[in-house]
C-alpha cells in the first residue's frame, strides 16, 4: 500500500478506517444524511482546522501505521490494490480541501479588517470607493473557492460510495445474491461451501414422501437406497454465472437456480422401493381419452378418465429428479406419473371430431313406403365413428347392411303373398317376377351422398328396372289384376276390385317341363295376331310346334302367356291333366281371349296359384 500524506484531518483518519473495513459496508447502510454531515463539517472548518493543525502530523503518522497493519491482513492482493487506489484519490481530495479551508480562513480575517475600515468616519470618499471594489473582488473569489470546495466534497462522497459498491461486489464474488434459491431452497449470501455442507446434511437425513391417489402415501428414505452425496462443479458454476457487479438487481426479484446434484445410490434398491409403492402394486386401470358421444341430439365431448395405471418411466424419472434436488414430497398426480389419456376435454381434436360428426347428423332422408321410413340422426349416429386418433369415419359398410335389411323388408319380388279369390278361397302365392325390387347399389350411392351433404329429402328408393308394383303392402298388385286358379282351371280379370271378365281355362300339363308356373307376374307385351313357336326338337332341329293365334298376351319371357286356343274341345275341369294340357300357356276360348286382349293393358299384374 502506498505511503499516505502526513497531513491528514480527523475526518481523513475516519475515512481510512471505513475504507479498510469492508465488512462495515456490507453490514451498514449509508445514512441519507451523510452528505449534510460532510457539508456541515466543512462549513465549520474555519474553527476546526486551527485548533487541530499542530497535531495533524502525529495523528497521520499513527494512522499510517494502522493502515499498514490492516493491509497486511487483506485476503487477496487484488482487493487491497483496488481499495488503495481509491483511498489515494480520496486522500488527495481531502488534502486539497484542507488547503482551501486555510485560504478561506485568511479571507475571513481580511473581511473582518475591511469591515472595521468601512466603519471609520474619517476615511475620505476616494478611499471608500477603492475599498468597495476590493471587497467585490474578494467576494467573487470566495464564491469560486466555495464552488470548488463543494465539488471536492461531492467527489469525495462519490468516491466513498464507489468504495462501498466495489467492496460489496467483491463480497458477491464468493457469495450468492440475496433472494437466491437453489433447487427450491434459500441460499442468500451463502458461499459454495455453505451450499455443499447443506446438501451433505440433506443427504444424511433425506426421505422422499410419495403422494398417491386415494390419499395413499409411501416413503423412500436415503438410507434405504444407500444415498451418498457426490461433490462436483455444479454449485460453483452456478455462482460463477452471477455477475458480482450487478448485485443491486437482486433486490428486485428472486433468482432461482436449478443444479443437478450428483448423488449415488443403489439402483436395484431404488427399483425395489419403486416396485413396492402402493400405486404400483394395486390393479392398474388404464386411462380413457375424452371422445365424442351421442347424447340423443348431437355429439358432445365425453370427459376423459385418468384411471390408476402408473406411467413407470415417468415415475422413475421424477423420483430420480426429486432425489437429486432433495425435494421432500412427490405428488404423482401433479407430476403426471399416472398414465394420462391422450386426449382430454380441452383437446381441440376432440371438439373438431364432434363438429365433423354433427355435420352428418343434419341429413334426413324419408322413403315413402307403405309407412314412411326415415333415415335421420338417430340412425346416422350409429354410422359415424371416430378412432383413437380422433379421425372421423363414415361407415359405408353399415349403410350397405341397412340397405340389405331395407330391401329384404320391402322387396316383394318372389315373396309369399296371400290372396282371396272372388269365390272366397284363400290361397298363398310365391315366386314370379312382379313386385318391388330395390336397386341397392344405386340407392347406396344416392343415400351416402345425401348424408354426407346433410340433405333433407323425401323420395322413393331406386328400383331395379321393371321391379315396381302397384302399391306397397302385402298385396302389392293393387286392386286391378288378372288371377288364374290352377286348381279350379278358372281365371278372372278384376278392375278396381270388381270382376269384369272370367272364363274357364286349360293350363299346362302338370309335369316339371310343361306345367304353368305359379307366382305373381305382369303382362310384358301383347300381339295380335301372333305365331307361337315351341322349342327346337333335338332330333329334327326344328321347333316342335309353330301355332298361329289371334291374341297373344305374354306373361314370361320364357313363353308363358294368355292366348286363344280354338283347337281345344272344351275348357275347365281336369282336361289339363288328361291329355289336353298346354305347354304351359293359359288357353282361353276365342271370344274370351279377344275381350281380355282389348281390356287388359301391358303391365297388368297376373297372379297364378293353386
């Protein structure tokens, strides 16, 4: 430390003591009235300096010796050097202040003599003017000197504050800021050694409490897993990361630091402790994601179910983290140690899925059958599904299945019907080609498009060509039709429920190849006259018959129909079974066939039964 001036005031001596004792600056705050103290001391210096001037040298020498002893006790040469430089500046400022005070003292003495001179009544007018000018100049000099003194005092104050600031900064080079937390614990103004000692003590007494569902708890103690603290550079690095010269910022907020504390433990013992937790040993109920659920009106978000299944990887990770941070409690639910559902009520994917599914529910398709059949949201809600990734699917296979059932119910072609003859006989008839036949493929396309587009329509289903009937219901032929009773060998033509023509007939020979088929048909075409051509004879290669008739009314494309048969000796009875039977056609008297030809249009239903 450099040698100091031998002429110092008592204030200089006090300042030196303050500079040397850096702990003073850390433990005591600067009084807000310090500046006034300096000013007051200087204003009184006119009386102070003369009385103490003679002792300055001795006190300065004593102070210098004290300073030397203090310098020898400094911890590091860098810190001493910084304080010595600042002290030298302050000492120089105080020396200049002392000289200024001496000059001011002379000025005051001179002012007193001038004042006495001005009160002398015998001084002539010319001397008075010269004295006034002299006093004015002296006053200006005094003002300049006073300003200089104030500047010197202000500089000294700034220097003092700089020393204090640097001293505190030096302190925080080896201590943590105030409001510093490490792994959740307060280590304000603590050293690295303080933190490490604390960590070692925590290891010795450490126990981690596991908070589980249903108010269950378990404890993993450090001694149960052979927990040992391992010293490393983490804490020291955390200290180095703080800028010691920015310590005032610590007053404006907390500084939280996370460090990974190296500890060693027996992994097998820890795994055993984890496996014995109550939450792990109980039945593992898996979590269920939130999903769209139909509530009878629309799809809404059904909340998730967390279940009790434990996410073992997450649990191991969190227990290891809490042990290294010496945390006292681990709440498994808060830390997500239970298997969480992929989607929750707040997941936008779930709400988006609901919105998409509800667009399908806007559709409503009404089929006009004997009773209206409506495809609306009640039915469509079963056809719209969502997978585990919240991807919405319209189940077209389900639509096809429904259409098959719909067709089975309302298709009448070939089904068994019941008929009551005009004679009151009840008969059942099945087979044939007449009736309703839904074109399921065509209707599938139409129906799915209507649903996807959210349409509201009323319609009939698409039917196969020629597969329509007069009405919907058990007797879909309506009230106008032709009827043939094979057992009675009689036919009727009924219009609007009333018989308008009837006749005995001769039908086909009752053998598999020649019998008249039963079932419900319709008139496919009419021709007058017409030539009936039979099948080819395999022996001759020619038709087995070619017969001309006057009236031909086709029932099947295989060659069955109504026609006149002038070659028959009679009609009715059992002629069909004793040699007079046809090849399958319904033979009629000439006049009856002609009347029927004129009355019955193409498309008229024909019911043939026994």
